[in-house]
C-alpha cells in the first residue's frame, strides 16, 4: 500500500472530449483502460490544507486513463520515466461533468462497460486516498489552477482495449462518457 499518492501529469493534448472516438496509437500493441473519478478544480490553490480541500472542487465525472502498457513496461525496466506511456495524445477521455451537489461525495459508485459488459466497478469510499488528501498532497508541489482535472485512481478490472470496442462509463445510473475505439 502506498503511503503517499502516486502522481503523473497529462498535457492538455491528452484530453479526449466526450463523443470523440479514440484511435489506437501506432506505437503500442497493448493499450489498457483504467477508469477513474475525475474532479475539476474550481479555483487557484497552492499548499492547500486537507480540511479546506473541498472548497477547490464542485464537479465530478468519470474518465479513462489509457496506458500503453507495453511501452510502460519497457521504460520501467530501464528505470526511465514512463510519462509517454500515459500522456500521449487523447489518452484521457473525459465525460460530462456533474455537480457534486447531486451526489453523496463520500459514496460515489462508478463503473465502465465495454460492449455492454461491466469490466470495472468502484466507489469513492474505496479509494486509497480521498480527493481531499490528493488535492492537499499535489498542491504542495504544483499550483492547482481553475479547470485542472484530477484523476483519482482506478478500481480492479484494468484491461486491454481493441478496435471496435464501445466503452461507456457511468456514475450511478448516469452515463457520462461514451468512447468508440478505432
């Protein structure tokens, strides 16, 4: 179990907006999905105390952290940074945001289906670190800006995607993200 959140960054070009297709990159033969809750930062913040972190977000959605697993393994084996295996263009599909006032933020069920079959299920209360802990930790090193997105970590069920897959992600019964893999 990690004692601190593990962080990595994705550039703006990694974001894939809702209703756009995901094209498998030519540099990898093993792209894996990792479903995560995604929180949108609503104000500028640095060195945010955990007890005040809830003031820095008010919307949530689901997102997919696509990872080029084969490339990641090669880089890890060499002891090299592996950002390119996670930060490549369109590697972060993000769903439609909903206000947290519509949810119990301590109990947010979410899941991912591929071709109609549930492959990942999670709940915010099962996260190793709460969003408030993540925000407090990250803001020690990086100033959080309005509009920044924080992906929180993935439940069990990570797996490979292939061309032709239809991925749909939900919070509760609300479908917030639909991605076709090509």
